[in-house]
């Protein structure tokens, strides 16, 4: 039986790891891999042990090469190709609505549709040899599926450059463009990811869930609507046991014990 194309597990610290695991295709975003990714994200959302989700790759030199180009020239009816692209939308929505912080460990090439998956995450740590790009225009395609995520993360002119020229950015250029949060030596990436993931998993799960939903919902609201919505969310947060515990622990100079309520 072949190895699953997506691996998942949860450690004792509450960090859920979801690993792209199709090295023979450099983790091309096939139907099988996207289905596995959607299923793993759904499980992570439902698993109360999981406090933080890390996306990573089992391939040493590639996070993912992007969509499986063979599908573009396949014999499948066009309407079914259209239906199949819903898998991408599902991944993007699931990451956004997970209610738990997401961290991407970007190692090697992060290309095309994979860049969209990476940008959907809250935080991105990159190894110094990582590269990022939207090369679709070079093969007569265009990054339609990930365009909305690119424009929500990258300044407009830089986004235009990426989409229209199809050139790759190295890790330092990606850092300057706001694509990644931090670049570390390749040999230190796993340790840096473990540090951030453990710290994220140590926060109040109920406050993190409220905060994550507010981050997503307010993004495209008019300012007045956003302020009213966020004020209501603050009131809701003040009703939780965890905010009382957090403030009490601060004044008592001890680590908080989160109740998740």
C-alpha cells in the first residue's frame, strides 16, 4: 500500500503537524493530495488536543511545486475540472476558519498554488534556501486561484510584478515583500518552527479562537463596521474564564492554566 500523500499527528505540546508527503511529484497538488490536506485540516479543527497547526513538507528541497500541470491538458470534461478546483478553495477556507493559529515551514521551492496555501497561513518561517513564485504565466496559465491571497499579503505593485513576470523571489526578497515573517538558516528551520509552534500552542485556546475569527472577519469590513464588530468581540472575550485566569496569573507572577472556556 503506498504511503499517504498527507501525514498528520499531534504532539504532547498540542502542535498538530500536517506534512505534504508526495516526494516523487515534489508534492504536486493533485486531487489525492488536496483531498488529504482537506481531511487533515478538518481533523485538526475538530481535535481539541490540537492548539496550533504546522504545515510542512517531507521533501528536503521542495515544499510544493504547485498544481499538477498534467491536469490542465487532461481529457476530463471542463465542467469537472471546474468542480475539482473547489478543492483549492476548500483548503484556503479551512485554514482561514480553523480557529487555531497556523504556521508554515517553508523549505525549498514554494510555487504556484502552493504559494496560496502558504499565504493562507497566519505565519511563515522560511529556510534561507527557500524560493517563492507564481510561474504560471511562463506556461501560458495564470495564478487565478491564489490571486486573492497574494493581494491580501503582498503590496500591490510587488504582487503585479510576481503575477506578470513569473519570476521567483529568494527567501530574503520574500521577507522584504512581506511574504514571510522570518528567514533562518536551513539547518535551524525545524528548531525555529518548533519554538514558535510551541509558543502558539501555549496560548488560551478559546481566546485564540475568538481572535482568529475576528482577524478573518474584520479584514474587509468598512472601518465603522469593523470597530463595532471588534467591540462586541472584546465583550465576548471578557466573559471567558481564560481572560480572568490570564490577568490573575500576570499579577500573581505565574504561568496561566487555561481552561478553554
